[in-house]
C-alpha cells in the first residue's frame, strides 16, 4: 500500500499538480493532530527533498546526475546525495534530491516514480517518497556539513553535492573538526 509507506501514489501526482501535502494518517495519529488544519500550515515551507529508492547499487553519483539531466531536470535541483558503502564502494540503493523550485516537485516525482530505464541491467523500479526528516536545502546542508562523509579522506564522488542554477557549488565548511568515517573504504 503506497500510502502506508509514506508515498504519494503516481495517480495523485499529475504533471502540474502538487503532490499531497502528507500521506494518509493512521487513526492513532489523526487523533493526535485533529486540532491542526489539514495540509501544510501557512508558516510551513512546501516539501522539496525527495528520496529515490531502489536505485541500482552499481549506480554512481555521476550516473544519477546523468539520469536527472536526461529526464530534463538539469538545473532544477540544488542538492544531490547518493550514499555509498565506504567499504565496498557500492551504492546503498537510495538517493536524496532537493528540488530547487517547489512547483517542479510534481514533475520530478512523476518522472522518477516507477522509473526503470537504468543504464545498467537491473529489475529495480525507482520509488519516490519524501526525504524526511530533512526537508529543504538548508536542512540537508545542516545534516551533512559536519558529517564524517565530508571528511577530507573521503573521495569527492561519495560526498553530497550542492548546485546553484545548475552549476556545482562548494559545500559550506564544517563548523567543527570532522572525524574520519568508521568504515574507511578501499581508497585508504
């Protein structure tokens, strides 16, 4: 059941339409939030960070960037991160993409949910969901800027990337001394 997994069904996300603000709530959580108005609060920012699941483990960050470009989304995102197992250098099968303009989110969602035209042989089918709890560019920057993944010993291709108008920009410097990741990879 797509709604139970926190996904917005593709039928709900038609091009040009905004995805549902939140997936259906259980009866228990409805009782807790019954006093809150439906949808997002006026003060809340629209969700823009998507989690792409079922990405082939052999996919690289560059392959993901190429896919986004081929689908017509180059310059429409400002954050991309494809987590990698640092020991094996294999992808973990998911990625985070922050869409720069909330109006473009339904288009990206519709194009990538159900995607299976990978450039390598696989039966995996991409599933798109919200990248909770870190939503928006600044939340992702805060999440990763002081992370061990940003340590100088980690190869660049394993790190999250920031973009401005389609051009890669430097990640803000860490606010503390970073420790090296626990599971150092083959590059060591």
